[in-house]
């Protein structure tokens, strides 16, 4: 069942005593500029500004404020370990617009593992899958990406199986191709195909678990 956040907002209220008798699961295409939590902080809006869902629903994992794309929302705590624990190696795929034409050397670096520092500590990633994308047609970002007129841009598709802080952005910067726009396309078997920015889709919980179980085999 697909519906935009506007339709969802009309149907449900959050924080007004709403409870759930059954587990709920949603796919959200988070827009740029929103936090991955329901509560706003300062001038940064939270998810409650986008949609109304039962009050016990929360985000499985996070997506940076300056990134877009898939967030999984649920009130089933058993999914925390299955989706988030590093040992399960759930694949996360991103579409990333970078500054410059992504080179063969950069692709080889991603395939081998990229080293960067977090708080002064060197980190080497697991090997990542990467390929160039052509003719990418996504929704317009608000605000638009700022380009440098004399430098071309290109798109890549990156799949990782870990979740270090701002990992894809750090990887791109480390090989000399800063990320301009980052969209998480999929987590495991779930993706945002057909969802516009801000749209949410509720998936029957049994169907969600069935798809996840097939992926885990």
C-alpha cells in the first residue's frame, strides 16, 4: 500500500494515545534535511513533520540529515538485531553523485577496501561493490546540489555490508571524489523504487518478515 506522507498524515496521529495491536513496518523515502528521529532539533525537522504513525514506531538505524533515501520504520524490536547487527552483513546500496568522473582506480580501491580516519583512528572498510550509473533520473533535491561549472559530476552505485559513520561519504573523499548527493536505495531486499521523496509505504508485517527471511537464507 503506497501513499504519500500527506495521505498518511491525514489518516494517523502520532503522540495522541495511538497504540498498535500488531507490529507495523514502513518504508520511507527520507528527504534531504530531515533527521532520522521523530523529534526535531533546533531548525532541523524530525520525521514527525513528515508522517503520522503509531507512537511506538521508530527508525531502524539512521540516515544522515544531508542524505536521502530509504529508512525502515517499525515497532518490532526483534528486527533490531536482524537488520542492524554487523555480523548479519545486510547489504545497503547507495546511489551517489560525486564530483568528477569516478575512475577505474577508485573502483579498484572500493573493491579492496578504503582506509580513512574517524577521530584520529585509521579504519579500513570491508570490500565494497561499486559500478558507474548512467542516465540517473531522480526527484529534484531541495535545496539543489551546488555544482562547480568547470568540474563534471558522475553517479555511482555502492553496496556495503557495514555501517561506519558517514562511511560512503568518507570512502568517496578518500579516493578523491567528494560526494555531492547521497541516496540510500536499498537495505537488503527492500528498496525505494516507485517512492518519491517524502513518500511512505506500509508493508504488511508478515510480508516484510517473509521477504527478509528469504534474503537471509
